[in-house]
C-alpha cells in the first residue's frame, strides 16, 4: 500500500490500519529483544573461550630480558639507487601563478628511472682488402687481413655476437629457435638454426687454451674445494663437477660428466694436484691420496643424525 491508497481510505479503515501497524511494531520489538539477548550470550561465551583462529598470547619470560639485537648497519638504508648515467633537469622559467620570472636554482627532489637503451641493430661489416700496384716490383700488393680478436676463426660471427649466443644457450639455456627469434626481433639479425647450433662448438674450440690455463692454475693451488650437483642436458641426467680455489684471484672450474664416480675426480685432478682437497663426505673423493679436509657442516649433520638414530646407546651419545 502506497501513500495514494492511504489518502483514499475512510476514518474506520485508517483506524484498522493503525492497529495493524502497532501490532507489527510490537512483534518487531519482541524479536529485537530476543536477538539482543542472544548476542549478549554469545559475547559472554567469546569472553570465556577464544575462537580457534585467535593466536595465544606468548607468556612473558621471567628474569631480565635480553637487549634487543640491533640491526646491522648494512641494512639501515633505503632502496638501492643506481649511479646515474644521465641527468635531466626540469625547471620553470616563470611563476605559474603570477607569470613573474623565476630566479635562483636548487634541487627540490629527485626521481630515478631505470631504463634500457633502445636495441641496436646488428652490424654487417664488410672488410675490403685493397690491392695496389707497385711500379718498382711491377706487381700488386695487398695487406694480410688480421681479424684476431674480432671474429671466431674463418667464420662470419663476431666475438660479441658469438659470446651473446653462447651465453643465451649455455647459461640461460634458451632453445635454439628462441635465440633465433630474439636476434631477429631485437637486432634484426637473420641467422640460421644451423649456425646457432654450431657456434657454441666454435666458442669451445676458441677458448680451449684459456680453459687449459685455468685448469693448470687450479691444480697448482694449495687448497681446492670440490663439489658436484645434478645437471640434465638434452634429456640425459648428468653432473656438473665444480672445483674452486680461494683468494682474490679465485678460479672456478666446471666440467660436465654423465658419471658421479671417483674416476671423474681422478681424471680432472690427475697427478698434478698435491694440495688440500676440501669436500663433503661423498665417497667419490675418498681415493684422493693427499691432504683431505671434510666439510664441518656435513660432519655436524651426521653427528646429529647419529644421536637421533642411536639415542639409547650411551657410548654413541658420549662419542657424538
């Protein structure tokens, strides 16, 4: 019933309507009182027992409390800011309110934006060897083209391009087709899949001398850390063997092998290494005849495991 219907009612009908509304109001008041009583009862229950999602208060420790550990100075700084390579200044020449010319100059605030330069298109450099005629010798002379340090062997791939492809393939482990798409999209270079597949082999051949020198420096060190980890290559399970020397001019030597056996250690170290070998307790390092330092962390883990498994034997617990 809306207001227009009420206006058309006579006196008796209005009295009956008021009575109905009063009865409904009384019923609603009774319902509200029941709900309020139930709410008060629930509040009392919550005061006695906390719901399961409420965490318990941590009991206060007795005795003097330890001073709060101060955070290291290296953590007391904001977000790392890069060293600016370019600075752009933004200033007003005139007052935006009155139009009067502004004077003076000082920095209000700074905002740093990290951005990459636009991708550079690849270069196709053509080296033209010019021959010139010598009247005295009555023959043409031309210089010998020497591109050492610029290109790999007799190929057409420059050092920077070859290094980039080797990094994408071996470090980032990108598929060959994705490398092809990357070079075409960002640098406009059309390189065949066969060239990309062959290039890492050329890089390996070009770096064999440097690799032998690093291996010799590694074997000449007095301390050598050895370790191995699983590595899956072309769907085949294998291992990356790592040997590292300490110091400022440290050498990091990595070699892939399908085996995790001790024969790999013998093959890599050979008879040239006579220093201290640092390793964990893996049996592959046990046949090394020189000084051997085991990892203390692995030893502690084994001791804790030993105490857990043989906790009832006093002799084992005392020794551990």
